[in-house]
C-alpha cells in the first residue's frame, strides 16, 4: 500500500509504465471519524478494520480537502481544490435550490480517467454526490461501471433520498434492486473484483454507512 501512495502523489501517469499494475480498491466510509475506530482508540469494536491497520499501514496524520460530502469527494476524484473542480459546497437533493444544479466539472481530469488511460478497468459502487443532472452522471467520468446513488444519502432499504425521490442507478438508468444498500454495494464490488481478477482494476467503493438515516439490516424503512 505504501508503494501505491507514493505512485499517486508523485506521478499518476507512471502507472502506465509499471510492469505489474497493482489492483486498487479505494474505500470511503461516509461520516466515519478516524477516532470512531478501535484501532485509533475508539470505543466501538471494529475488528476487521483493526486487522487491516495491523497488517497494512495505519496513517496518523491525514488531511481532507473538505469537511463535508461533495467538496471532499470532488477533490478526491479530480485532484483539485474543490472550488477549481466546480463543487465548493454540498450538492443538494432539493431541485428548487441552486446547489442542485452544479456538479463536478465534466472537463476535469479525473482519477478514473487516469486509471483508464493506464489500462485499468474502473468502477464506482455506492455514493456519488457530485451532481444530479445527466451530464454529471459518473459514467461520464470514465467509470466502466456504476451502481449506486447520486444523492448524499438514501434510505438503506427503499433507496429514496431525503426529498423522497428514488435514487438507485445502474449506469445511466434508475433501477429497482432489492436489498440493504451496504450489502448491495459490497456485493457489486466483490462481483467486479472476481470478474476482473486477472486484469488491472480500480474500484471506488463509496459506502453510505455510517451516514444517516441510522438503519440496520433489520430496521424498518424510513422513506
């Protein structure tokens, strides 16, 4: 993992020159503070993440480009300050508000585009939150596959956002798919990894958890 971090910081284009291209799984947990994990002294047991920290690399100094959803994700995907990427605030789910209209600049160089140019298969499973309009659909940013939602959060079971609009997509199409969002995101990720295990892949796993609404797999639908 250390090698991957150095490669991304110094030169993304150098990935194209690697003889053995490492497969990359980028996981983002929504609203999870580092201090919530038991490997950082948190009170909630997180044994699987603790094992990753023990067997991999546990960072002790990390800085995000933004404190809220959309700007931090814009910086992650574009490599730019959020203002330069066109997302200087949260993209709202309310169509009556101006912030519903903006999203990640479609002309931006993006992480999935760099990976595609380096010979990788690319996918996003989970939360996008970088634009609702069709021109901002994740498939327009060089993802080969997208399953998930455009909003900041959805009901984990019914897949409706806070404006009570259905928000579950396969590519460019709204698609009914039964299941708890965390489980669905994980399932599609695992399927993609198995399908492309013999070739270089980059998969962005943007889990909804632990963002509200607070719902477990057996909890009632709220929207």
